[in-house]
């Protein structure tokens, strides 16, 4: 039965019909009508964050760990601008998200009214799509389209800006979906002849490699299974981007580890030397390719991506297949049939040779814990609980990617494209809400954690037992490392001065605080963190000058990796310095 | 270190879009955000119910960039399709110009004579000035405007290019 409802009530009804369990938000003048609707609604749980960036990252963490869209609700002006970092982050990493922003009433738009910001203008280039809704009549259809756009095709954030008078004015809302024209139709499956060509190329390959990315995770758990299936029938060695970790099991003999700037020697060498590269849901990011004119010079390249603009954007490929990773993998498996793969013994022997370089080896700590060891121990002591790991941004993020083994999808949440410090804690909160029985750990740096430290309060309020494991090296370590390699160790503003006492800070929010200062106390400290039934912050004090290797310095080729122990000059050409 | 620039080729794109607020900002913003050029842009709604607009963009870049521009435009939700006229083959390009010329005596006569050669229409006239209306390819308009410079040119307004494929098929 149709019912006359206010815009705010239509919104809440639409969210409930979409199956939304949580809204991450923060109130303010321009969203008061919506907050009043939420007050008595029993279907949707509002999670009050402490800063709107936290709301957006929490929604990302929820989305990435559950596969469902994250929903954010913030007020106009500063509420919307605060959320933008998280929106931009979701855009870069293709995270499904719907952001509702309040706006000043329509007659005041454009008058520089109190808390007015041009939210649609500001978010135009960091959303997949955005709307300003000027009439409650249009609201239901807009919200339904927003969810469809956010969650299908290449996922991404969608902003719906709703002026306050539109929240109060009424319109008739029917029981079923609102009528609207269907204008968004992403291409899901590959053309049969392209699939056949791809299968033929792989079957002929002497040195194939699968280079997989976040697209496999975004496509859903079935894509992960299909990837593993295609790998097992083709035997292709497999590497992954930062965003794709977990799609392929880290303990599989054909797993090469992560590739790219801080990837393993074997992954990067195999990328360089392969004869057929199959890129599945990755996008040839500069962190992955290194110097472009030296990127995998001798290979034929196949690129599977749901976003046609990703194909040939950076690296020209021999065969582009536009489609969903899962659907295309399924087509390829069917097309492969009962072929036999070629004998890849020689190729795998070469890879074994590169693997023998043991590129993740690191020297023992002299008087402090090596951060790499801390991650290895964290992995060893938690792996049977199949934890969800989030990170902040910096060296600790790369060490987590390198030394923590990911066995399945949706367990690894990190800010890849935008590289946003402050992502990890709110993302862990979102992930914990979506996965109440999982162990959720934010592997953090002492600088990054301070960027959204206020979210400690959110975890306390909602009784979320998240763990924050800080690799405290008293430096913005990644910045320090670049200064060491590029600017002759002039450590300009990269020392983390005036740090808080993290244990006391944790305690003041009602968290448990633990400090680990030496190797002897490492396992016990981690165990104490795991044993506590509630949120815990661990200040793990690690070596201050450890570096993250292997490393392809900016502007260098895959074959020019620096490993631990290599001598570095501490200076760089201007051309290389100019690269990010 | 010096900044390097890359060679570029000219392409005419037709973009069919939903006629909704902000669509032009989305498109022009995409060009600035990704560092693409716009040499000319025209837009008008073309459907009976005013729901669809047709945008013609003249842009330039290396082939890979042109392909990216098309792909990036297609990614925008309100964009229905993008046709690269330059790539598709034979097509017609037209532009309209209004050209105001002031003069008396021999220059005035010469301006009028030149306009006849170019088949420009006189759309406004005073004892000492004309406004000519001229439609044609951009090069034709360029040369007409060039000749008028010596004959008392006051101002020029140009519409930018609209384009269409030759032959019976619709875009
Ligand atoms: C919001 C934001 N500002 C600045 C940066 C640049 N940045 C990248 S890593 C880093 C240092 C991070 O330090 P910390 O969190 O202690 O991690 P570590 O590298 O020491 O492990 C900085 C400043 C960033 N990624 N994000
Ligand atoms: Mg640090």
C-alpha cells in the first residue's frame, strides 16, 4: 500500500528495504529530520563515530569485509567535507558505498548559507556518481539507483545530497521498487572469441603468470574459488597486488607473494620474464609496474577488467576482456575443458632459483624487536583464528602485506590506491560490526594511528573487541626510509615527536593497553592481547631504523630490486625523484 | 630536469548523454582532472522530451589518450554512448560564426563581396556595419575571419563544432 511519507522517512524506508544493517554517521543541523526518523527505527543500527572521516572508513571496512555496501550519513558543509577523504579512498579502491549528506534547504543553495558546501561539486571526481535530490518524489528511485551503481559493475562510492526541506516535504511511496529507467548496464561476460583466444594463449605459454588484483575480491568469494580452479588446471604461478591479497592462498606452492615496489624478488622477476601475463582485476598501477618501458618486455598480455577504461590505460595489452572477473574466469574454465597444460617444470625451476634469494630475509634485531618479526609472530599466533587484518599506511602496512599470510578473501583491508593514514582503526570498527565473531586487528604505525585516534571511543561505545597493534618505530618510517634513500638521510620532519603514552591513552578510553619492549616479551604480549575479551591497544616498540625491503626504487625496473644488505647511495636522479 | 610534452592528433567526439544537472560539469571536469584538452565543445538537447543531449567535443592527444578519453567518458553513468567521428570514418563537421565588420566606402563593398564568395548571410546591417552569419568547416571560417581582419573586423562569435557521420546510419 502506498503511503505519504516525509523525505526523511522515505530515505529510512529505502535503506531498510535495501537490507542496510548499519549506518555510520554523525548528526548535525542539516540531517536532523533523518536522525529523528532513525530514533524510533528498529531495523537500522546507527553507529555514531567521532569524526566523519571515521564514518567513511568504517563503512569501507564493513563493505570490504562483508561484500555488502557501506552506508554513511553526515551533515552538510563540514560533515560532508570531513567525509571526503574516505569517499576518495573508496573510489580509488573500488569499495561499494552510499553516502547520504544533508544539504541546506533548496531556496538557500548558492547563497553561502550556514554550513553550505557544494557537496555535489566537491565530490564529483571522487564518486562513481552523485546526486542532488530536489524533490522527495525523486528520492526512492534515486536511492535505488544509487545502491545499484555502488554495488554493480566496478563498485564505488555514490553520494546523495539531500536538502533539509526535501527531508521534511512529503511524497507518496509505494510498496515495491520505484519506477525508473534502467540506464546502468555494466558488461559482465567476455565475448566467446576473446575467451577462446585467452585460453589458447595460456595453453601455449611456456612461462605463464597470473597477476591478480582487488577486482577478484570485489567480484565475490566465488571469483576466488574460480581463480584457484583455473590456476590448478593451468599450473600458472600466481602473484597479486596489495589489494588482491587473499584471493590466492599464501601457503600454495605456486604463490609468488605480492608483486611491485615492495613485492618479492620471485614475483617481480617472474613478471619480468614471463611469456604470457594474465592480469585479472588489477590495473597496472605505478606501484606495480615500476619503470614502464622495462615492464615485462617480452610477454603477451591479457587483461580482464570490468572497467573498460582500465584496459590499455597504462600498459598496452594484446588482449583486453571487459567483464566481471568471476564470470570471465568461469568462461575460461569452461573453455579450457580437459586440455592438458604444458610442462612448466623449467619455468618453475627458474622461479625456485629466484625464490632461493629469500628476498624477505631480514637481519636479526640488535637491541630492539624487528618489526618484520613482530608481524611474523602475530601471524603465527593468530592464523588458526583466520583474523581480519586492517592497516594504516606506511612501512607497517607493507610488512603486514609481506609477512602476514592471507588464505582467503575479505580478510585484508588496506588503503591501497589513496594510501590514507588513519584508515585502519575505523575500518577495523566497520569490519568488527560486520563480522562480530571474527578477530579483527589493525596493524598500525604510531604516526598513522593518531590520524583517527578519536575512534577509540566508537569501539568502546559499541563494545567492539578490536585490537590495534602498533609497530612503534618512533618515525614516519616510510618517509624516513625515502629520505634515507633519496635525500642522504636528511630526516626532515619525519620523527614522531611528543608521542602519547599509548597504554594510558587506551586506558582512558576504557581499552586495555599493553606495551611490548623486547623480543622476550613479544609472544606473551600478543597472547595477552588475544586473551582479553575487549578492545586492546598494543604499543609494540620496534627497531627505529628498520627498512622495508625488497624495494624497487621509484623509476627503476622490476629487475633492479634493492634487498636487505644492498648498498644504497642515498641520492637519486631528478627524474626518479620526481616520481611519487 | 625539464618537463616533456607529447605529440597529439585531433579527434571529434560525439557524446550522447542524459540531459541532467551537472552533466556538463562532470564532462568538462573529467577533462581537466585527467589532463585532457578541449579545443571546442558544443551542447544542446536533441530529443523530443528534452531528456537527451548531444555534446560534440574536439580534443587532441596521442592515440592511447584518445582511447582513454572515450573510455573515461563511457564510464560516466549519464553517458549513453561516445562516438569518435575521426576514428569511425567519413563525417561532416560544421561550425557557425557571427562576424561583425565596420567600415564605409570601398572596404564596406569589399567585405560584402567577400561574404558573397563565402556564401555568408547578412543578418544585421547599419550604414557603417554588417553582421555576417557563416556556416561551414572551421578552416572556412578561419579564412573568412582572416580576410575580414583587413576589412574592419570588430568581433567574432563562433559556435564550436557539431559533427555527424555520413551515410544512412544514426549514431
Ligand atoms: C593522510 C596522509 N598523509 C600523509 C601521508 C604520507 N605518508 C605515507 S607513510 C607516512 C608515515 C607513516 O608513519 P607511521 O604511521 O608511523 O608508519 P611507519 O611507516 O612508521 O610504519 C606518511 C606521512 C599519507 N600516506 N597519508
Ligand atoms: Mg612509525
